[in-house]
């Protein structure tokens, strides 16, 4: 059975940038991880994702939502 979502925490060691000087976006994806997210989103539009890629996309989107929430809280 395949995972429904790759754990968002799996990207914390290598896929995250801390930008302390950016008060509106202190947490973000590395350039490589952002590119991967965009690739997965494009493949998803074309219905070309396999089960592992769907799990990866779900995890990245969840992590993106978490960062958006945290960044908004820190900015306010």
C-alpha cells in the first residue's frame, strides 16, 4: 500500500530556507524544492503523477500551507 502523503517533516533538514531578514516570509522552500513542487503541479494538471508523486505532492502542499500559516502569524 502506498503512502497517501509524504511526511512534510521529511523536507525540514534539506529543503527549507530560513530567511531571518524577511519578516513576511522567514520560512521558504529551497530553490530545488520549489522547482520540484512546480514540476509535480504541472504533471498533476496533465494527470501524469504516479502514486509516489501524488504522495510527494500532497506532502509538499501541506508543508506549503504550514509555512504560509507560520509566516502570516510571524508577520502579524
